[in-house]
C-alpha cells in the first residue's frame, strides 16, 4: 500500500495509488458543463495560491445576463471583452468560473485585483466602471443592473473557497448541469481560467507508507473539517463533515481519498504529530 499526499498553501489532497495503470480511452469529446477533472484542476489551482501575497484591491464579481447567448462563442466574446476592459483599468490578476442558472443561462463568478487607488471615492468609481462595462458589453442580452454584484474581497481565502465550491457543485450535479445547457450550444469551452500575476507554490509531495498512518491522517482531516463546521454553526456543513469518509461501497471505503481546505501549517502539524508517534512518512 502506498498513499500520496500533496500539501498546498491552502489545502491538501491525498489518495491511494492505483495498483493498475489506467489507459486513456482516447480523445475526449467536447464537454458540456463542469466535469470532475475540470473541478479538481480548478480547486488545486486555488489551493496553490499564496493568499497572503495577493497584493492590491480585490473585487468579487457575480455577473449574468437576462437572455441566453445563442452559442458558446457569443458568451466567450462577452467574457473576453470584459477582460480587455479590466486590463485597461489596470487589472493585476483575475480568476473566473462559469456556472449555470436553473433557467439555462450562464453566469460568471470572478475575483479580480487592481492596484489600490487608496481613495474610497476612486474605489467606488472602479466598482461602478466595471458594472457599467459589463452592462454595455451584454446589452444585446438585456442584462440588468440589479442582477449583477460587484463587492469588496476582505477574506482572500474565503473567496477562493467560494469559487471552488461553485465548481465542485457543478461537477457533483454534472448531469443536471448538462441538461440545463441550451440545445444550440454544441460545447461550453473552458469553465474556468485565470490571468495575470498569481503567487503560487508547488505542493509538497509526501507518501504515507502504511495503512494505519493513512487511516489516522484521514481522521485528523475529518476532525479538522468538523471543527471548522461547528465553529461556523452551520448544520448542513456539520452533517457534510461527518460524511467525509463515508462510502456506499464498503470495500472501497478504505481507499477513499480526501481533498480539503486545510492550511499548509495545519497539515504539516498533523504530519509532525504522526511522525513523532512513530508513523512512517517519506518525501
């Protein structure tokens, strides 16, 4: 048995290596909506961000339209046009995801940073300029001001978690998301992306050589997530945390991996505790 653990600045992933090599089945067809792979790659990128080094003035965007663009290319043109406007405003970095409303219309969540103008009036002007740009770009789709949100980012890691949560929700309800995509859209293209200067770290890769170490580490991660949920006082989050290691297939439960928002310092503390208690952990 060998399990691989990767520790990022904001999170960790751990799983048991497969005993057989998996061969790709061939070229992938155009994906409609979120897939598990796209959701995981998005989350791993967000795990890797050094949030303390996200300098500048951060804004959270939630932008939509009233009428659905006829094709994926039309939606992409709106997104690209907005990015050009943001560049002209001095954008430092941007991360975006596309999500679907129940009525089958796409909307975009994004986090964008600019040099801090240092003046509250200029900050408000920047927010209004972004909103006006989106309404102008999407006027053909009858976008409305009251349906858009532009707000300040005060908790960088919290907003990264928010973006990750939306992606994971889309992948978890993949069939439902695909059903909501307009029939005229033969593809959706990329569901997430980033631009600009993002301070990131490569993960620390480790191996847990024995089953007891693997089981103990997973329980530590579950306990951490449960403690976080209890501190927030959210019943749904508490119930979800208790089910982190549950699996419908009894034989597969021992192999169930984890992917959680655990700060790197906390994850390394877990590993130090296990190592001091005689567990074998290798680089």
